[in-house]
C-alpha cells in the first residue's frame, strides 16, 4: 500500500495554475480576492481529505 503522491502533486499544480489565471485575467479587486481565497480554502480541504485517505499508507511507510 503506497500513498497516492500524484494526487497531492496534481492538486498543488492545479492551485498554482488557478491562482496564476486569476492574477492575469481578473483585475485587482474584491472578486479576485474572493476567488483566490476560495481556491486556498478548497485546496486545504482537499489536502486534508487526501491525508485522511492515505493515512494508513503513510503510517505504514513511516514504520519501515
């Protein structure tokens, strides 16, 4: 049983890409701040879900 690292890395790439798109396509203002904040909050939630899903594999890997 191995952790699915590709999912975590993919999430990181997606977050950086979305923030980059917002930085270039949306002018400075409350909409951009709300969208960027939503991406960060959502990504933290998804990272916690990833950790919970891969908890057993991470614990087994740490005992080697």
